[in-house]
C-alpha cells in the first residue's frame, strides 16, 4: 500500500441540461431551489424532497454499515485497491477515504532518501507512476505477503511485508515493509500514518522475533 511510486520507479528507473434527471444535487436545499426555478407543483416537490431525504439518510447508514469492521480489513483492501490495469481503473476517492485528512505518508523514494507526503501528494505520486509507458500498458500490482497487527480499543498498529511489480514485467517483484497506524474517527477505522522501507534484493528481514510473522 501503499504507494511507492518512487520505489516502483526503481523497478522501472452540467450542472443541468433541460431535464431534471440530468441534474446532480448536492443537498436537499439545492434540490428545492432548482424545483422552484422550474415551477414544480407542491405535491411533486414534497414527494421529491421526501424521496431524496430518505436516500441521503439511507446512504449515510449503508456507508457506515459497509465500512471496514477491522483495521486489518482496511489495510488488506488498500493493497488491492491500488493494484489495477491503469490509473483510470483505480478508485482514488475510495483510497483517499481510507485516510484521515491530516495523515502522513513517508515512502522510500531512493536508496538514500525517504519522502514525506500528504494524502493528496501520495495519490498524485501514484497517478504519475501509472503514466510510465510500461505501467500504463501492463498495469501494476501489490500484495501482502505477511501481516501482523496490534489492536487496542480505538487504535491499531499493523506491519506488512508486501511485494510490488509491474504486471507481466521481466524484473522480479520488489519487496518492502509498511508500518501502519490507524485510529477510529467518527466510529470508522482510518489510517493516520504509514512509513515504508524497501527490502534490497538478496536481503531478508532481521532474524529477530519481532520480524517473524
């Protein structure tokens, strides 16, 4: 998860038309205003407002119900979410929603440097990576090889060992370590930070108990 376009670089060195149904309404208030502008009759207005209100409330509830029940589920899905045939196939808004707005992302960007990103910067860096010809043509994938977690009440720590590769590429997959911190915000698990390190080719993780997972 992680986005490590740089680490991967080392692998690759109307509002409305004439019809109301075309409108995109951001709130009950804006919907009410537009209906007034086209002189809709009150019964239709009330029916539309009731339907929209129910949809908004139902959508909020279902969104909460469908969110990740555990921090492990969220972390597993972010690796899946950033793996795709091309950038257009990635739901970047979904990826953004997995983080708190103030989240910090620190990725290995060269052999002797790591770079700190905002969530927006992290996503843009990933989009840029997807524009490399080989990646744009073949796609990119990441997967978790090993994972361990510590969860206490509304906070969590998750360590993963992952692999990343250009789909069908000739080079062997790159491996790395991601260390994630998560917390519940408004009752939902969110990523607060992640730090990343690449495992050099031919090397393994330290032969110590904490790394045996």
